[in-house]
C-alpha cells in the first residue's frame, strides 16, 4: 500500500511561498545593507570635510572658501538626511519581509507536522492490518491442524 498525504499540494504551495518570501527577505536585506553603507560613507565624508575645514581655519583661508565649504556641508547634510530616510524605509521593509518569512515558516511546519502525524497513522494502520492478517492465518492453520 502506498501512502499519500492529502494536503501534499498545499504543502508544496506553502513551501514555494516560503522560498519566494525568503528571496524577498534576502533582497530587502541587501537593499538595507547597501543603503546603510552609503549612509556610513556620507557621514564619514562629512566628518573628513569638517576636519579638513578645521585644519584650514588654523592656517587661514578666504571668506569665499569658508562659504563654499559651508554650502558643501549643508548640501551633504541634506543628502545624509535623505539617505537616513532611505535606511529607515529599507529597515522597515526588511523587518516586514522577516515577519512574513516567519509566518510562512510556521505554515510550512504546520503542514509538515500534519504529514508526519498522517504517516504515523498510516504506519499504525498497516501494522494493525498486518496483525489482523497474521491472526487470520493463525486461525486458518489452527483449523487445518484440527482436520
């Protein structure tokens, strides 16, 4: 007798959904890492620019250069602010995907557990059927010995 799980197609569908969600999570994670890395580079660039500006203050430079660097720092701060928002959005997307992945994993595990229990019931049925057949064979042999 062959065992067939009645929810096999649903299990396969849930596994496929889980795999797709895993891919989406991995993609969201990569986007978050890229956005965070770019933010880090911008912050580092700002820090280096401020250090350079302070060192120039000691040696002296023109008002035009001061204005130029202040404008550059101001633009850099706007870019940093925008990048911070991108990082927040990417983190939220990644966390949402992670939650979806957890839910899909739970669904798959439920169906896998159902499949395991169904297989156990099937094995028990086979064992009971085998025992019943053995009892019948024993009864027939006993009857044949009597004749």
